[in-house]
């Protein structure tokens, strides 16, 4: 019997898990396997024909003879084209070198890239009609999009997650469109409408028995594996050896590793999983106490969590991924002073996690001049300071903030009093002479991408239990749910009440301040917007970003207590008058201390006139001694003050204001914030222009 006539299956030729070519040029991927199964079951002869984006759009729009793999289902296409049932959903994400976009607002006025002739662009514009991009660039293939990002010609490349693959570089993947998922289907030209039911039947069967999901997972895994180029020597080493990896047992080094009630997480854990799943590598993980001291003593050749605090060429040449700044944070009670100089810690009682890097740091820095109080958990640290057994807590900032998140009791009791004065950075390190150094560098990049693009797993199948058992469980769950709901409602009511009180206080303070000063409401709104932009780009915790935006408007509330003859004076202030004006930071701080607005509000009001070089007021804090929220406010406030026109001065242009800001790096302003401002200053101009007085 003669073989059936070949039928083309048109698909977009841009390598991803759906379709790629192996080293020998053979087709691989999701659609190759799916259509092989369709051909075997029904005796068809469908053959893949990859073409470029412009060509497949022309063929599809013209109903050209054949099938179409990877068609994004939209309402318009569902009404005018012949489509199969859903294969899987594509999530629309945004890639950037340094930025993050948590919401659509973060994309306003940004330079964005879309793929030409792709439904993603149309769906984003349709779903979010008020979203206004600063500039839209169209590319033919994804690689061109990533090239434009690297050349700093755009801020974000937006596409579905299946095409977000550039494992040669590191990118931040954001999800600004959480409610936008586009179903992927197969399209049919009119000649093949009759085969649609057969293909739908196979797809439905595979969905029910899990084969379709397994095909997707296997294709993703195999595609990532194809991106790793193993040498014969590396393959031989993996076959013959077990890789030993040591990790901290009871200490967090977020985002490399942290522990919660569900176990260990972080990029180090992701990398171990990928070594095991992608390369079938034998990995022996040792969780150890006293991690940093042991690492230095035992000279481990592979360190997925390493602290880089020297410029030793042998050490730095072993780094296999981006480094991240890392500090230990000092915490103390809300009514205690901030740490302006770490010498204040001498002869104090300091709580630390047992055998942690913080304890090692303290012993090296202060010897026996402190009383070290080691405990076994973060909760024990909080209890120790709450019960006055210690004066300070020292630990990893992100870990302590993670533990404090949602803990309103301690959130209202504790504050960050300062950061350690160290230049530590954390990252992954492999000895340069190790046989897997190059391979683990590749795996690190792929793990980073894979972790960011990981899809939500489907819920597990329900257990097979009897009807009587199910009824009993249902009754118990219903009672529990009703009781829990009652408690949640009470808690939410109290929290909402507190938030309303706080909001009312803030609004009242703003009104009084504006009535007393000549500042405008627009100035306050702009400063809050600048601060929120900087805080988000620094990737500060969500709660911290929210509080910085909320309380930035109160930065000059102390001017309520400044005499009007000084506040409204049009000419320059005398030395005596300026001394009186400077007291507004202390007066404002005292005004709100009893209102329970929290440490961020107090720090903004108290320290927003401190300067990086220590020449500011009221305390003369220097560098990292200044709370980050106050450093952010200082830059935002100066920019807007320069731009504003006043009776005693003209308004500066954006360029003039930027020149002043740039010249203040390392003197008035935090150099890290200036580096960020150099990237974000066009958005400052947009905020000012959009909310001009």
C-alpha cells in the first residue's frame, strides 16, 4: 500500500521547547513528538515545515494548504479559523537585563520589544488599553529582541514564556500580566477540517491520562539539555564520579539559599535539581553547621554558596554567576538609637544564630569585647530581644525581613538599626581547575532561566476514598473553615481599621503641612512616585516599597513647627534662621513617634537631610549608616526641588537637575542610587511632566 501524501505542518522557526534542531540538524521537540504519535495512530503523513514569522503569518492568514502548529487562540481566530482544542497555555512575561515589572504600571512609558506578526502584542494591547509604552520595537526573531536589550536600546522584551530563552546571558523575568494566558492550539486549513475531530480526540485522551503534560515537561527538559554542550571529558567525569556539595544547614544566604517550613529554597537548590534532572549527575549534598568557617578550613572545590570579600585573582576567577551584595543587618528595639558606628556594639549583648556567619564576623571584628548570645532560630532571636536578654540582633537582612513579614507584633517592636560595614558579596564559585567548571557555569545560567520561567504545577489527583469518609472529612472541614473564616474576618477588620487610621493620619498631616508650607500636592505626589520607582528597582521587599511610597509625603511634616517668618522668607536664610529650619527633621520625628506609623516613616522624616559623606543633618550620619528609605527620599526630594519653580528661583530643566544629581554621587547621595538614577532618569522626567503643577 502506497504511503499517504505528505501534508505540511507549518510552524514558526525560532528554537524553543516546542521545536528545535539537534546537533545533526534533526527536528526535535514537542510538535515533532506529537505529530509522530498522530501519524502512527491515524495513518497520516504530517511533516513539519519551519518558516519565518512573516511567512507563517502570510500562510495562516491566507488559509494556505496544511496544518499550523503553535497557533495562539484569540477570540478573533476562534471565530474565523479552524482550531483544535487547547494544548497548553502560554504565559506572557517580560525579560530585562536589570529591571523588574510587577504590574502593568511599571511598563508605562518604557521602551518595549515585541515580535512582529505575533498575537502576543495584539492581546496585550487589547487586554490593557490604557497601557502606554514609551517606544515599541518589533523584531522578527527572539534573538534580535535579546540583542536590543543587551545594547540598551530597550527596557523589556515581552513575549510568551516559551520563547524567553537566551541561556548565554542572565535576564530578569517579570510577570506584569498575571491574568493574561494565551491558549496554544493547532490550526487547520479548510481542506483538513475533517481531521480535526481525530486530532482533538488524541489530544483529549492525552490530557486525561497525563501524556500531554508529560510530553510538555519532557520537551522542556530535553530542550534545556540540548543547550548544554558536554565535552567527552565532562561526560566521562559525570559517569565516574559523584559531585559533593556543602550547604548551610541552619543559616540563610538569600537568594542563594533559605529555609522555611517547606524546606530549602533558592538558586543553589535549583542548580542542584537541574544537575540531577538535566544531566543525571550524582550529587551528594551535605548540610552543615558553622558553614563559612568550615568552607574556609576545608577548601571545598564547589561552593554554590560562597562569600566573596577579597580580590584574590584565583578566587574571583572561579565565580560562575552574578554576584549579589550581602550585608548582615543590626536590629534593635524601636526606641533605641541607630548604629552610626559599629564601635557602639562593643560591650553589648548581641543575639545571633548559632554557628552563623554573623557570629564569625563579630568574633573577628570585636573579639571578646562583646557578649555573644547564640540561639537556634530566628524566633528565638526575636524572643531574646523582646525579653531584654540581648541588646541587638545581627543576621542576614533578607532572612530576618522574611521572618518579620506578616508578624505585626515584632514589626512594631523592632527596627533595622544599621548594616555591617563590609563589602561582602555572595554567589556561586567553582575552583578554576575543576573538570566541571565550564559545565557548571552553563548549568547556572540555565537554572536561573528555568527557575524564573517555572510554570505552576498542576494539582495532584485526589485520593480514592470512601463516600462515608468523604462526608466526615467534609463536615470537619466545613466547621474548621467557618471558624477560620470568623477569625480571619476579625483579624482583617482590625488590620483594615489600623490601615484606615494610618491613612487618615497621613492625609491629615499632609493637609496641615501643605496649609503651613508653600509645597504643592503635586510635589508630594511626585516625590512619592520617584521613591516608589527607586525602591522597586532596588528590589526591596513589597511591604517596604509600599511604606516608602505611603510615607514619603510626610518627609517635611516637621515644618509645621517652623516659624512662618522663616518658612515663607523669600530671600536667603541667615545662619541662625537656617539652624532653626534644620530642626524640622527632629520636630517632625517627635511629632509622629507616638502615632505608630513604623520605622520607615520615622526614618524618612528624621534622616532625609543626611548626606552620604556625613555632612548632612541632624545626626551627621555617613554612608550605609543612613537608612535606605532616607537615602531614596533625599535623591527624590532634591530632584523635584530643583525642577520646581519658586518665587525665589526658576525651575531647572531635567538635564540641569540631572547634572546636579550626578555631581552629588558619593557626596550628597548614595553612589548605588546614582547608578540606578542614571538608568531611570527618563522616567523621573515623565513623572514630573505628567504631574506638573
